C-alpha cells in the first residue's frame, strides 16, 4: 500500500521531503524486534504501576487537593504509598514542593549527611548542577560549607568500575555513596540496573552501613527493574522527566529506606513537622495520571532514541548508544563534528514541536558553561525533558544530546525534521541518504 497520499502527504505538507520520508521507512523496518522489546518492558511496567494504584485503593477523593498546611492529605499520602510500591521501596516522598531533580538530590544528600561525614561517588563526576550542591565548585550553602567532604573515583578507561580505588576510598567517614545511573551529558556509558547492583554489592561487602543512593534521572521505566531491586537504599529523580509522564508540571521524588526518606521529609519542611505538612494544591491528578502514563511515554521516548541512533549511524555519524545496544536511559547522543550539525539538528527538533515551533533556537552564552549552548524545546511543561528536546554545547566534537517524546509518532516526526534540517542546510545530500538506505537494505538481506 502506498502511504504517501495519506500520512506521507501530510509529512510532505509539513516539510519532510520524499527522500527523508522513504529513508525513515527503511530504517524503521529494521527496528521491529527492538520496538517489540521496548513494548514488552512498557507492558510490564504499566501493570506494575496499575497494581500499585489498585493495591493502595487510589480513589476519586485522592485526586483532589488540600490547601494551607495540608494536614491529612489523603491523595498525597496515597501517592507516596503508590510510589513506594512501584519502586519496591519501604517509603517515598513525592512532592510538588521538591522543585526539580537537583533539588530532590540536594535534599536527599543534605538530610542524610552530617558534618564530618564523607560523600563518595564511585562513578566519576556527578551531574553538573550537583557540583555546586556538593561544593566541588565553591557555592553558597553547599555541603562543603557544612563540613561534609567529598571524594570520587572515576570509571576506568573502558567504562568498568575501578574496584581497587573504590575499596581504598571507603573510609570510616564515608556515610553516603552516590551513583548516577544515566550518563547525563557525559561520554561514559549509562549504568544498567544490573551493573549498579554489582557495584552496590561490592561496596556493601566492605562497608555494610553505608547509604547507597542512586540518581535515577532519565532511567525510570526503561528497564523492568529499578535500583532498589538491585540493593540501593535511596533512589531520587525528577517528575518533569520519566515518572511524571509529561503531565506532572513540577516535582521530585525520593524513595527508599524509611530512615532515609524520613530524614528528607524533616529537611524538606521542618524538624518536628516532617511529612505531615505540605499541601498538594490541585496537582495530584496530574501526578497520578502522569505516573500511570509514564511507562508508555518512556517507551515512546526510547523508540525515538533508538530510531535516531539508527538513522544517524547509517549516515556515518557517531552515536551513543548505538542502534543495537541495550538501553538504560532515554538520552541519545549524536556527534556531528561541525557546529552546523548541532545547530541544524536542534532547529529541526524545534520546528517539530507542538509549542513554539515557529521560533528558531540560537546558540547563547549560558551561565556556567565554557562554550555557547543551543537548546530546542517546545514543551507544554517548561524545561520538561521527557518531552521531545535537544541541546548541545557548540564546541568540539559537536555532539547533540537528544531525549524525550511524549508519543513515538511525535518523536519520529522530530527526528525526521532534524534530518531534513541538516539536508536543507546542505550538510547531507540526497546521494548520501540513498546510499545509507541502500546499506540498510543490503545488511538486512545478507543476514
Ligand atoms: C536532569 C538531571 C538532574 C537534575 O535535574 P533537574 O531537574 O534538571 O534539576 C540530575 N541528574 C541527572 C542524571 C539528570 O539527568
């Protein structure tokens, strides 16, 4: 059946040339099995979320909110019980008063560390914004100002854990170990839940009482298991990434051992008050519905990431992860080797957005960065990166980081738009596209 005429014609009217459309189709044909695996994980996680909602008897009353102090907020307390069950944790803190992922992580750290304690990262440098929380970069109110020291051991060249130096670094003052699941905007590989489990087991054998915390940002619902299943004591993330399902307009979560979560609650509000206060206002319906949608939304983002990887690797660009590797987060990196690549990729993503598609992103001097940065985001929730978004520093090796997509169909359109934008700018020609498509077909028939 010729689809150009229906869907294809619509693509055409929205700026996708016939060549790009056809190339996308060829790439997609090779991804059927991959997509089935992603759907299988989504099915498992959908049931996991649904079971937790049913078990905790989420009711219509839970969707309403409280104001003022927020005492006896049924919906808030039930949602926290649901999160605890979904993540197989003893307890959970899920609040709109946790403003973002960095805040959730800072809260988890500051509430569970005391002066004289040491924080340890066995997986190298943490996410940029945590450098100021920890005080790696001197900063007002950092852990360093409160007398909490920090130590880190980098991954080995090949991405393995440096067990020897990890062992040496664990000392009597080591109170908390922070493990970042996602590579974030670095070049190291993302850690699977399985590898996180191996690392935690090694550390606990040496120092059983240490708190192992996982920064789970971008990792939720990508696998069937979550870090608690692998032995983590505390897991932290943002609701404007995967678990908010695109609907949560703000928020963060901390799940884990009761002791850790209680500490966080008393720090979030106040000693003596803890989790008993914190009105949910009118936000709970979006938290519940977002969590309900999160497994399939994450699957859509993953399909987009895999599709982008295949699309660009066939054209000879370096991609990480590649189109065949197993996935442990939703971030996709593509390296263009020239500034116009990053810029036009982002402009293509922007032009595919449901909001602000008419604006043209420009590189700018973002505070805290040593090079200009370009960002594409046309999101319903400002800054949400479970929605289709892309960004990259305009410096060698000119890598763009891409993530999100509330629906697979939108992610696909955005990626095709990025390719179209690169073609319209003259960075890729029709011949290259034809060859890449031909290459995919040959590989398929030869296997
Ligand atoms: C996004 C992210 C954070 C910080 O979250 P914000 O909501 O941007 O503050 C921390 N760690 C990782 C790995 C992230 O991806």
